């Protein structure tokens, strides 16, 4: 089937996107609300997370239990998350229940009760989540890494800070919810089996009356320290490091993706080969591309026992640096095949497509077709990637370690 | 529409496939009946270590060539080992499926070289260390050992640093020759592929493997129902794992058991959710059904602050008592059923998702079950069946393991 992207813009500016998929009975949708952690005022980190729980504790004509029962009754699989720029509310379900699910999400976003009595457990749950991170050093190290790598407030912890959470009041959280949820700057996306006209009519009647708010642009501050060690009496040293690269909308984006894939795409990639296969330093080692609208980086994780931590870090940084010195044709071919295969396989999942078209639109103002992405990947050459690396060398590493032993950086 | 095929080679190797010509990808898996329960205590961890060693190549291919062979075809490939099996799998674009299947078949007769064994031992020990820093996993592993006691299902999949340190390549070769027999594995394939070509490529690579007679003795086990705890200096929270007796993967009541676990401990809308998560007493509370070969468990996990542990356990015991007294109600069953059915639809739309069910059904039941048959079995479960299961199982008696911070830390 020829790929089709549906698009409709409500009179108030809210964008609705869709991608129909042949042969599926499921549908997935995502609503990107401009309520990410970077948009929360200073001293209110964690508010977005609290709000994303609080809105499900009663909305429209239903109290918390009835709303939960109604969502569960549709067999809907919820996905809520907080990012730097957005709060993501989404779900995957059987397509026959889509209209009922959208009506419920309309209530959650536009008519949440946000009652005082439900504020405390909503906040309490986020405080629990934050404390739980202390026992999850693998996750915590990447949260601490992004916080220091991106200029404040872009890299803020999406969970929140304990002091901010403890001082957050229902009144303040309600004010923030009112300002950030009800916005025509939201992006709606749907993929799978759906009727786009019906979806548009329903969403227009739900969201069409919201008016655009005036918003001052984000004031971006400084990046954090180059190296931070957080003591933890665990079995391993958990190492996170990140270096700047081209953003999603930059000219060098596809070269950056190819470079990351050569470095850490499959099991024949440089990091896996040098760190794990040849030296047996780690079980888990890998690097991923990560982009916000304002900045982007390559984030690497490795976990290793204390005596091997220094060697692990040195080998990893050595591999980042070695990339610009040369790439073999076959390495690049494998990287390209890997990127293309992953793209096609992800396109079989309605959840994955719905998420992708929404984030494409936010980043680029349009949705890329799979063919466009494929041809951009295919156009990469060893020269184009090396040229990119010469102009955008990996340097300026931010490093965070959690564990029983510190490392030396630089 | 899906079309099912099956063929047994003369040496006992079973091939199964479910063809979906509309899919954009295909997935293949080699399912081997070799897990921690098939080990002796002396060689504990060998199944999982052996899984790693299969990636190190054959007499013809070294580890780097294996990795390049997969990556040059854009395969998303990996393997996992459990108490009961080792599964090697790959999802690929249709044009690469035959190549990748041939590669896996070749790898099923590994070289098991001494120098690869020595290097990989370090990686295994790093994996053990990583899971020690993952308390949700650690407490589950400890609770499983406590629950099964002397029963072989209590063996740790990873083994311990001690068992791995003393394990020899010779012991691994012997274990391999006893478990990776053609009649002890199943090759399964899903998605968009050509069945006849699949048979040809598997037969070419494995038709000459000699037939062996390898099996597994099954003994049912209700669990020790003991209680234990340990303190670790790096922890801040209390991690609680409970294991109740469940039903086996062959038991017709497994559908009722699966629905029961959602009613009690799904992420949203379950009894645990409303009593514990909604009230912010825990960060996480879940119950999962773990059907196994001839035995079964429910495993429950809770993560909370140290001052809440006792209260959480009071509430959980109350939930178990309420279930024993009053059972579940129709509304709860309907919600759980809708969740299971939509999860089935979503998972099976992707060949890699479908592969796991297809392979496990054959491993446990020796039969093909279509998605429609599973849907019908889920729909047929009644409240009375779930409640009768609750009466049979006695949820109030369980094995418990608690991992907590060292006091005064």
C-alpha cells in the first residue's frame, strides 16, 4: 500500500495527523501536550509528572474509579510519559473502541477534576517514583547525565526534584495544568485502523474551542559540570556519557545517525566489539542518538565492576575519537541496512507509527514518509559521514558515574 | 490470512511456521528445551553461559564474522535463557529470512573454543553484577530459589560468581551434547516467508545431526512457602516478592489464572492498583502468572518505603483473604478479558510478537494454537472458573522474600 499521511488543522491551529495501516485491527493515538518539564517554572520540577497522574483521578462526569473502569473496559493500553518539551498521553487499543477512548481522553485533558483530595496521592506516587530511582542506578545515571548535558532547563529530570515536589501545592499545580494542557499547540496523531473524518469531527468538537495562549520562549541557561560521581555501594560502576551532535532538523542529522550506528548499531559495531567481545569489560554497553528541538547528543551507557571502570571509560572515549579517523565501506553498509530494517519493522506497529508522526511534526513541521527516510539513509557515504565528523567532532563529553568507585575524566 | 505448516525431520527436529503474506517482516526462533532446571547445582548457570557461547561461532565462523553476518542483513537478533528454555531469535525483512535461518541453524553446532569461553566468562560475571544492582530482579531470583527449594526450578538462570568461576569448557561441552539434541528443539517461523524454502535450508544445515533421545522429568511442586529477608547497604527502598502456587503451562485453567493475575495485579485498575498504587503506598505493585513445564507460580512484586512494608503486607493479605471469601466479580473479569484480548491483537500484529506464542505453545503443548483459538479460550473463562481456581490455589499461603536497606545505613 502506498503510504498516506492524513493531516487536518483545526481553526484554532491544533494539528491532527494520521497514518492508515493495512491489515491491522489495532489503533494507537498520542496527544503531545506542551507541558514538558522544561516548560514548568523554576521550583516546580515534577509538576508535569504529578499533573499527568492527577488528571486521571477523575474527569468529566466520572470520579477516579469510574474513569479507570471506563478506560479498562475498553481494553486500552495506556502510555503516559513526560519529556523535556511535552507531556505525552496515548493509548493502543482495538479500533472499534477508538471514539469512546477519545471521548475519555477529551475529558482527561479538558475537564479533569484536579480535586484537592486526589492531589496528595498523585504527588505521593511521584515522590515514591523519585525515591525508587535511588535503587535503579542504571536509570538514574542517564537522568543525571541529561540534566548536566543539556543547558538548563532542557535536561531537567522528568521525574522531578524532591524539594520541588514537597513544596508543590494543589493550587500551583492546578494553575500549571490550566495553562499548559488546554492548548491548541498540542499535536494529535493516530495510526492503524481508523476513519480520519470521524476522528477530525470528534476532535474538532472537543478541542476546537481552545484558544492559543501567549507564551514567552524558553530561557536557556548553562550546562552542568563535565564530570559528576554519585557514590553508591552497589556491585557495578554505572557510567553515562554524552557528547553534542547534529539535531533532528539539522543538515547533518542522517550522517550523525549513521555514525552512531557504526559506533553502536548492532553486535558488529565498534563499541560492542571493542568493549565486550574483545575485552569482556561489560555486559551492557551502547550508545543512542537523542535529540530535542534545541540541542542533541549521543548518549552512551556502560555498566562494569569497579576495577574495570577506568578501562571501560577510556576504551569508549577512544572509540568515539577513532571514528573520525576512518570508517570501512562494509561498516557503513551494515549501519545503513540496520537503520533501514529497523525503520520498516517499526512501521508494522501502530504505536510506533503514531509516536513517530507526532514527533516528526513537532521537530520539522511535517511528517517524513518512510521512502524519504530510506533514501536519505541510502545517500550516506563514507565520505559524507567522515566529512560530518570532521566538522562536528565528538568532544566536550559530559560524564556521570554512579557506583563504589570514581573514574578520571579527560 | 495465516497459514500453518509443520514438519518433523527424521532426526526428530520439529519445524513449525505460520505464514502471513501481508507482513512486512518475518521472525525466526530456535527454541531449545535447555534451562536452569536442566542443570545440576555444580554447573549452575551453564545454560545461560552456553547461550552466550553460541554467538562465538562455529568451526567455520568466528564471533566477529557471526556478528557481521547478522548485521549485514539488518537482523534484530538476540537470545534469552529462562529456567526452562533457551531461545535464539531474529526479526528480519522477508528477503533475509532464509539466510538468517541458515545462519542460526549453523550456530546450533558451536565450536565452544577455550579462549572465547575465558573472555565470555567476564561478560557473564558482569551480567550477574548488573542484576545485583537491579533489586526488582534480585529479589525475584532469591524468592524463586526459596520457593522451589530443592526442586530444579529453583536454580538461578545466571548462576553465581562462584559456580561460573569454577565452570569448565569441558563441562559446558558435555551439557551441550546432552541438551541440544534435535528432538529437544523446535524451529519456529512467523510473518512473510516461503515455507518450502525454510524447510530446505533447515534440513540442509541440521538434517545430519544424529537423533538422540533427550527429555525432562517433570515433578509438580507447590512451593516451600517459607519467608526470608536480606539487607543490602546500597538500597533505599524495601523490595518485596511473594510467590503463590499457580498452574502449569499445560493446565486448562491457565487462561483463568492469567485473567486472575490481571484482576489482582495489573498496572492499572487492579485490586493492587486501587489499594496500593492509587493511594501512593507503593511505587509499584504487580502480580504476574508464570506458567511452567508441569508447574506454575504467581509472582508478586512490591516496592515501597521502609516504613510502609508492614502496612503493604497487611493490605495484600487482606486482598488475598477477600478473594478467598468472595472471589472476583463479573465486572472485574470483563475488564481483564478486554485487556488480554486487545493485548493479543496488538502483539500478534508484529511477526516477532507472534513468534513467542507460536514457539511456546509448541514447546509446552506440542500443538499449534491459532490466535483465534486463544481468543476463544480467553472469552470462554467464567467468573465461576476463576473463583474455583482461587479456592484450589489458596493464595494466602505463599513464599516471601524481602530485600531491605541495611538498618542505620
